[in-house]
C-alpha cells in the first residue's frame, strides 16, 4: 500500500502521535511518503502526483484537511483525516479515534465514501489566509471546504481565537465568543439556487457536516453526500438569544427535541450567493480569509473520498 502523508506541523499544539502512526503503517508493509506544509509551499504542489498513491493522509486541523481534499478533488483517492489540529470538527463528525494505532488500522482498512466539497469564491486574495490550499481564481480567492464556511459572527470567533489556539487549544474559541457577545447585525440577501431570500442576523453558516464542538448540532438529518449545503442564518441580535437552540441541541443527545428556536433560520441549496450590508468577515473550516462578503459557494458533489472507521454508520 502506497501512502502519501501531508503533514502541517503548524497545526494544533504539537505532535499528535504521528511517529507511532507511521511506525504502525510501516510494520504492516505500507510505503509512506512524507511531505510537510509550510508557508512557501502550495498544497497543490505537494499533491501533484496524488493519483499514484493508494491513499492520502491529511495530518493537521480542519483547514489543512479541507485544503488537501480540495487539491485532490475528483481524483478518487481516499483521504484519511488525521486529527492533529485544534478543533478537529471533521474528525469528530466522522467519529475518528484520536489513538494513532487505531488510526493506522483504519488507514489500512481504507473503507471510504464520497463526500461533497463546498467551493468558495469571493473578492480578495489568499495572502491573509493561513490555510495552504487557498488560491487565486479569475475573480478573486477560490478554495474549498468540507465541514463549514460562514460570514459574520463565526468568522469573528475564528479570528479572535487565532492568537490563543497554541496555548489553550479549543478553549480559544470559547474565549473569543465571550469577547464578542454583541456582534454586528447585518441585512442579508441570499440567492439560493436562483431564489432570493432577504433576512437579517449576525451570521450565515454554510454547513456540509453540522456537528459542532461538544457533539452539538443546530440542524438535523443532514447528509455530507447529498449534493446540498445547509444554509443557517443566525437571526438574533446577541449571543444570549441562542441559549434555547444550544439547549435543544443538548437534549438531542438523550431524546428527540426538534425545536431550534425562532432565532435560527435554515435553508438548503447547492449554489449560494451571500450579500450583506455591512460587509462581513469570512471563514472556512476555521481559516480566516482576507476578504469579506459578497461570497459565492457551489457544491462539488462527491468530489472528495474520505476514509471512515469500518463500523461507521455513514458507510453503505
């Protein structure tokens, strides 16, 4: 088995058992090529020969994994999400273990499914974006995400968390949220598969996977392989008004609780344009973009193939 490992040493808080992971693969006969992400090397250059490998390992945070998925889109090569970042939301949604030996065994099993990618385009450039997969398109920045992108409050949280992630890990997002209890309220014009929706709120989230930290979700019955994104509008004027929605998400873990509060508006679409007044900051999979709305996102159906634990409920 030939494995290409893309490793972002700047993700998370240091080594996450990678040596044990690689040693276990080697002991089982795998041939492993290691390539490391840095600020000078574009992720596409590291994956120029991706089709010659049996699988790709993306070791880093959600932004690193999404960058690998986007660069290797439509190749059909299975990708293993190695959780070595801060939030690791994709790994949590896939129910991936954090134990390196178990991850090595899952890699060797190589059970996988096709997963949609959201392709994001907006005016701006990639120089202020920490993820190595962002590139310049014909009309500005273009990149892909697998978990979630957003405009407004969530981007403010991501930006505020950046200086603290190395020292306090995932708690940095909570600290940043507390520091932004009264975010900007904007007027939104959403074009969803050609239909215009006008609304107001503090953020618009575009979700492929909907599970957040602490295994909570603001939406239900969402699939990452249906060719659609959940368009979630946070309509309140302050963070405190989302307490009922958080409570409903907590109750879902012990019983069925459909209420997500009147402050959350949910749509579904495959081609989305977000315009806002005033313009709002943007993020995708935890990476802050040096740009603001307007934003165009379209779904690339089944463009990535993700490796899952053999007993995953997502497997057919």
